[in-house]
C-alpha cells in the first residue's frame, strides 16, 4: 500500500513538473524621463514550459487575438490601451542560456539573438513577499543597476523581461532610479505557452546594434504604416500599423480632427512615439 502511495505521488509530481505556467507581472514605468510622475502601468505575461519561456504584453496579446476573431470588432474598439513601447516578445532558452528578442518592424518580423548573461551578486538580505520567502540580488545591466528579490520556492531560473540566472523565480525587480519596476501578481496553469513571433517563418535576423540603428531612423508615415482601420457603429476607430501596434480613437477624439488631416496624423504619430526612458540605456 505504501509503495502504491509513493508511486502515485511520484506520478503526480512528474505530471505537475510538465505543466506550463503563466506568471503575470505588473510593470510600472516612467515613459518621460523629464516628468518623473508620468508613471504608466502595464501587465506582462511570462509563459514558461520545460525548455523555454516567452515574455510579452498581455493587452496586446488579447487585442491581437480579437483581431483574428470574426465578429469581435466592438470588443476590440472598446479595449483598454497598452503602451506602444511594449510590442516586443522575448524568448529565453534554458538549455542554451540564450535570449531572443522579437518585434514587428515596418511589416517585417525581426529576430535579434543575444547571449549576454547577467552577472548577479547575491546579497545577505531576506524578506517575505506575499507567501514567498525571498532573497535579494543585484546586477548592473545595460546602463542601470537592478535590485531583484527571488524565491527558491519556485525553482525556475527566470523572471520578467530578459532577467534570469538566479536560483529561483524573480518575484520583484526594479532599477535603483525607480523608473522601471516589475512585480509578480499572479500564477496560472496553462495548456501551452503563447509563442508568438518566435513561431513565424521568414524572420529577419539582426544584430542588436543593427536593430538600434534602424529604430532610431524610423519615422512614422501614415500613408504606408497604417495597414487597417476598423470603425464601430458608434463611430469609434481602431488603427493597426505595420509595427504591430493598435491605436484606439473614440468618436469625440475623431471629431476634433475632422477636416484636419495634419493634426490627425500628428496625433497618431504622438501615440506611437517611443519613450525617451528606455529600459536599456546603453
């Protein structure tokens, strides 16, 4: 009887080990470095299976899904906004310890492979965050000093954005200037991770330096960069761009730009303008 019970427990543990998990992080950032109280809040998913993890913006994922579903136009137009800086996806491969960055750019899916590991310093500080016993760690990464609290009670060496390499999952992490901060707020069991752009064929491979140069040179052109426009019965509008962004304008906003195409284009460009306070400074 005891042997049967032990066998049952081992099978249960093995099945649980194969489950894919979704870690939901609240992400707060200061988009304008000149306005320190200009904080915006977004929600990011870290989907993890046995070999890899996938990090992406939750709201954009939901809007993309609605776009692909017939009859969901009104839901799409009424959907909440997400920050235009977060239309990237990040894949981490555990076996190779590599990070792949993906992003739609002028209608092309870009793939930027990276292999720079983060050098952490484990600190002799511990505290409880929620129900997890956590330890503090610190690292300098691409122009910022980061403070992380991780827990070995979730034995996955991973975390939000490109952060990984600690003995457990990162529960919270922020830079010392308090301009970018991630906090784990929910864990779900899922059927399988959302793999997004990493699954696409015909990805264009770039070095990080090439991609940064292209981004700096990018200028929004409404004539070529808007790929679809959807109008609801109440007059609200959703635009989709070649960079994979979705912009909502309600009827009252549209009335302001009636007969003023220049102001309309300027407003769209403003909505798409990238932050001057990137998470990576160098």
